[in-house]
C-alpha cells in the first residue's frame, strides 16, 4: 500500500507530456497515485539536460524532442536478443550494414532492411544505415536470450567479509580469510558457494563511511581487503624494510586482539593505516620479469578506467576526497589541468594502479580456491546500486550520471517518509548514447572473479526513484530505463564471464518485473519471513509453492539474525534505540504471534517433532523443502549471533558494518572457531543435496 504524499496542484499538461517523453513517470506509484509535482518534474528534467523552468521552455523542449525523434535515422544504441527477428523503425529505402565486433560484416538485403535477422552473432557490433535522407550508425548489442544458469541446487554461506576475522587477519576479514572460508565450506562441508558483501573501494576519508553500499568506486575493489603476507613481494623484504614490516605485523596483532575482545568493534580506518604503511614498503620491492609482464598485461586490460581511478585517488590525497571542491581544472577527467597533475603525481598514480592489481590477483586466488575446493558456483560477489557522489566513479563517469539527483525509494506503508540513499543514478539517455559501455564495463569487472553476481536493488534496471537535491524523498519521481537494453547488456556480459545472476528483489516491486527477470534467467531473493500467500489472507506460503529460481534464506545483512527472531531480541533492540512505531507490548505480541504461526506450519508439514522447540536448524529444514535453487546460510547463525550487521534507520546509535561475528554472549568468534561450530556440520547434513544412493535424504 502506498502512502499518499502531500496534496499539490497538478502540473501543466505540456510539462507532463515532456516528462513522459523523456521517460519520467508523472504519477506516484500505486493505485490512484497522485500527480508528481511540477517542481519535481522540472528538477528531474534538468538532470536529464532538459530546461523546463517556464511554459515557453517546456513548449520549446517538447517541440525539439519531437523533431529530433522524427529526424533520427537510428536510435543511439540497439539491443536485441539472439534468436529473435527484430524490427527497426527506419525509412523504407534504408540499407542496413552490420560490422561485427570480431571482424567481418553482414549486408542485409534491401527488401528486408527494416528487420534484423535472428542469427546475428553475440557481441557488440556497429549498425550502419544508408538512406536517401542521409547516413547514421549505432552500437548494436546482440545478447543471449537467457543468462547462464546454475549447475544445480546447492547451499552456501552468506557473509560480510569484514566480520570474518581469522587469527591471521589484521583487524578485519580479508581476502586470505575469504579463500580459507571457501576452502573450508567447499571441501569440508560440501557447500556450493559463499556470497559476500560488496568489496568496492570506500571513499578515502578518516573517519570513513563503513557501509559497503556507498563506495567511492564500484569498478575497483578496496585494497583494505588485501592479505599483506600474500603479496608476493612480502617474501623479499630485507633489512630495514623487513624490520618495519614485522613491527606493523605486531601492531596488527594488537589491533586484532582489541577487535576480538568482548564487544569489540572493527576499526576499518585503523586497519587501513597499518596496511597502507605496509603496502608502501612492498611497492618499493622490485618485481621479477614474470610479475612485471603480468602487471603490464593487467594495465592493458584495464585501460582508461584504471588510469582515471588511480589518478582520482592520487588527486584525493592532495585535494581531499570530494572532487566537487578541487581546483576547477581538475573537476573533470578531461579538465585543462589534468595532464599536468598526472605528471606531477606520477609516483602516487603508479602506487594506486599497483594496489588495484594486487587486489585483482587476490580476488582471482579466492575464486580459484573456492572452485578447487569443489564448489560448483564459488564466490558470489555483490554489486551495489550506486556509488558515493563525491567519489572516484562519480568523478570519472559524471557525463553519464545525473547531477543533483539521488536514488531512493518512494513512501510506502512501511516508511511514510520515503528513502534517500545519496547515490547518483545513471542518466538513461546518456547511457544509451554511450552504447551502454560504462554499464557493460562495470558488469564485466564485477563478474570477472565470480561464479555468480548479486545485483542490489535489481528493480533499478527498470526504473529508479529519483530525488532532486533539496527535495525530501516524498518529492521524487520514477525515471524509466530501457529494461530490454539493461537486461541485454547484463546477459551478454554474464554470458562472456560464465556467471549466473541473482537479483535482490525485496520490497516494492512493479508488476511484471519478477516475471521478466525470471524469463531472462535472473534468480530472485526470497526471505523466509516475507514469503506469504498475499492473495489468500497472508498466511505462510507452503514450501512447494516457493519459486524455484531464487536464493532462499532466513535473513540478510539488513534484517534481524535468526537468533534474534527466535528470542525476540530484535524487538527489544529497536525499543532500546527508540525505533518502534508502536508500544513495546504490541510489537512483542506480533513477533510472538509470528513464531506461533511458524510452529503450527512446521508441525503441519511434519518438520517439527512433538516437543521440539522452534530452532534455527528447523527453519533451514523448511528452506531445504522448497524448490529454491540456492539456500543461503547466514554465517553468524552458526554461533547464534543475535546482532544485525546493519540496522536501517540508525547512524551513530548502532555500530553498523563494524561488528565481528560473535556468539550469543557477545564474544567475537574467529574463523578458526567457526570451523569447529557444531551447527556447521549439522546444517551441512540438513542441506546436502540427495545422493544417488540415498534419494530420500
């Protein structure tokens, strides 16, 4: 149910027509949604490069848009599915010619020049049109009809990597810990995957924002995740450098001890200060010829993206992390002072290039470790919905991002004020004009070392709630994206990487979106507590009626842990922090009623024996009874950790994104201790796929 926004006079009809022509929804979502206000429409159109502040400007913009549409021979980018003949709206005398990505060309016969054939090869090609009115060209992307599929049903762990400390990590979980976790889960327990939080590079500030969902860059992973001792040059430290490294190791051990103390917290900034000092030492160690060749190949592969990323980080060291306040000549990647600054900061640019390479190497090692441990999927990486407006991506990609706009969510029955996530969105028009290349490159990088890729807020491939700067989230509007193109580019990059895709489709989802995603082979996300039969009174959805194409789990990083649900601690925590919308007694009664419903349902299904308490293993037994392709086990569930990793609606009231995995008493648990938790073997047995010799398992 949508919550009405404040009444406002309806916008003028021509402004509505202009907004709709530019892909802006002019009514709030939900049945009988009110009209989006004129102030919001003008601000959203301005972010799309359309000036509409006066009636005259609106008329001129609308006429110009219609004239451009009539005069255009080809759209800026054409995305089609292989196996489908696709009609093009081009003049009758048009001759179409396709230049293929890998060389060669296709000439399309005159009589059928307005159709693209179904058997065009997959790839990113160039489409040319030659007509009596002129010539035009466009990027032509031929995508597979369906994304890569999983090799079969499996279960695995869901983890926030920073929270998984071992006795070797430097105060937070790192890529060495990830490799160890995957090896233990795969070879020791028969798990098929490990899904982790986004590893994107954070904004380089102190204190930094610990949220992995507001990064400086989604394109490059953060070097804070490096295992220092696994950098090859570590073995070749000598003399004073070796002494300095050993002192840093001792300081890291003390920091790790503080985090692993009772109620200890992860201090990402302190970890990075130590690691940065160590990495500066390692960067000075000469590389061998093999390492040098590998590094050069990495730089060729990453190209301009790497150059811009390393330069932004070097500039941020001098001018601060917010590029909006840099000298004017540096505020754009092609600014007049950029080349001179790059020369002056060449050493620092080189250091940040090298850091990116080291992270890439350790990511590759972690995925190899997972696959060698027998995991059919391996690592599932997480792609955040956007990047910080002050960070590297926002600077490098500002020509295809909407300035003065933040992504969020409209008001609904659960949050009457809406949400503002502080992340600039893609401009759909600029993205199409760029042939979707920035989006494709982002996907390519995210999938490179992944068996599957999780897309945060996957509904954003269809539409995003744009909130103009200075407006509350209630005064936003949905802006449409070309979903066929967004899904087509995703399908092509996933196909090339051999990577499956999981969409985070929780919350308000537009009708038809889940069906379209399923048709294209994108898995959804199903959380046990939310799967209800809303068409028949909201009762618990029986396991056989769950969708098979999903990742099924008991919780996520934004939700209460299983231990907290079963004990009621999640209600008490929100009460202590003043987050309850109703009296404590009412909230507790509702939570207790929900557990009673589950006891009754599990008893009906024969999954709960007489006298058996409702427990974490029983709930996972229910998930095992569903047809879900993937079952995800929240890693802290192994030791009964009652704390959520993130509590939406809080900032400094709760230590979001800073908690190491801990037991029910609040004592942090290392990866080594996790590996001995009795619940690990129990869940591995419960969730193991049936063996050929024992199909009734």
